[in-house]
C-alpha cells in the first residue's frame, strides 16, 4: 500500500512564511535552505543596530550578542555550549579540523565515495602540503541503506587510517548513515572521526554528545532555516586546545568560543539569529516538523517511482531517509539529454521546477527536498514536468 502524504503542518499556508519565488516549484531546500520572513526581519534589525553602533556592539559586546544564540543551538544539537564554535558553513568547519591535526606523511583519510566534493577537494589540498592520502570506499549504485554504508566504511579502516570523515546525510544520494556505529568502531581502533553533518540539524533528532565524535561540523542555514552563512563546529574536550578557526585573530589562545566568536570583522547576524530560527519552528514542534518532512519524503519517493515507472534506490523502504530522497530519472528521458546540467536546465527554464539532477555511477537521479513549505502539488508538478520534457 502506497504511503500517504502527511497533512500540512499548519492550517495557514506554510509557503507564506518564506520569501521564495513561488512562481517556481521549489524542491531544492537542501542546497542552501530558506529563511522565514520573521527570522530575516529580526536579522535585519540586528544588522541595523550594529551599523549604528559598530564599536560598541562588535568591539565590546560580541560575546554578549552571540552567547544567547549559542546556548539555544547547543541545546538543540545536544552539546555543551563551551565546545560549540560558530562558522560560516560546515565546509569551513571541516577545513579547520584538517588544519589542526598534526599529520605525518603517509597518514590516510578514509571516506565513502559519496563524500561531499568540497570536502574531497579540501583533503586533496592537504595532500600537497602534508603528504596525506585520501582513500574512498566504493559504494553500490543503488540498494542503499545507512547501516550498509556504515559497515562498508568500518570494514575499510586500515593501520594507515588516521581520520575517518563521514557524511551524516550523504549529499549526492540523501542517505542517513548510521554514524554512531562508525564512531564506535573508530574509537575502538584509535582512529579520529569527523562527522560532516551539513544536513543534520533540523532534519534529525540530534545529540552530538551522545554520538561523541572527535569533531562535528554542521550547517544551520539548511534545515534549521537560519540566515545563510551559519554553521557550527563542535569539538570533543580532548581536542579543544588544538582546534582553532581558519582565521587567526586577537583571541587566539583564549577560550574556544572566544576564538570562534571573533575571527575578524564579519557579519555575525546569521549566528545571532540561529537561535531565532530554532525558536520559530518550535511553534509547530520540532519533532512534528521532522516527522512531517520524513513522512512527506517517503510518500513522494513512492509517488515519483510509480509515476516514472522506476525502481526505488533505497533497500530499506525509506528508513534511511530524512527530509530528502533520490529518485531515478527514467532511462528513456536520460537518453534525450547530453548531461545532467541540460536536464536540470530544462526543468528550470521550461517547467519552472528547481531540483538538482545528479549523475551517480552512470545513472541519473533527482534529489528532492521537503520542508514544511513543500506540498503534494509540488510533487505532482515535478512528476508531470519530467514526463513532458522527456517526450
């Protein structure tokens, strides 16, 4: 029996809460997120206040401005605020970690081949300066599950592995990986572990301290819907003294949060209002938001597979999905286009549908995102649009 789409989370139209251009069907929340009007208005007020009194607010009160938000974010992701540093995005956090490890020539970084490409490039850059290597574990083209991906990574750990990097939710394929199992295996073997949780806050019920990785980097502008340019790096206590932001500034060598709060002159308003975004969705209940988005994605995946007559990519019936899913592009439609970019452009330019099309191991799929603003009619629009451009 097909899964039913959940009812809208609010009697009012959730789309009205966001400033997206609704003349397009927006199914790519996962790339950059979307910030509610109310949160943007609060951010704008803070920006104006800082512009009015920059020396007082940036020069003397930055810690006081950021501490309330950090407390809210720390509770939300399940960690101690003294070990949570604000960053622009998760990729910046990953780079900070790579810079703080004392590498030896021949050290190996281990990851799945579903690794986010910006992180891949970051490790490759370290190869040129430190002689480390990146080994990527091959994953299957389909039949995915979060448990199976965790086991693939664990079984690939070698005596040369210094650091394991694992996406909590894989970017190209939208799988929630069993990172707890990976972390436990790494600890048992004395291997460092960095979780790239770019998509996790707001999508998953997260307790970073229960997971207990060495480092956890994440974004808050995606599924938490904070203003863009809002990420965090949570560091285990044993690494606090060695972990620093990429920009060395006046607070170097002081408390962890002081270093991250002041990385030079920059717009701190996204960090100030991460807590505002978290509070905004508490009117619906965060558990209800997560459950709604997950149920919607499971129903959408089934609907699209049926409409396009393609088989599911997941092997566990949607258990390893969060608020995104990947669905195969029908082979006959793929054959009409020279590249995924061409198909994505056709959907956007001719059908006004915004969705990423991804080439994964010679098969194409769309990665569909759902937040509270996503409606069943959006999925129906995508299903029909794909069939039209494939004629």
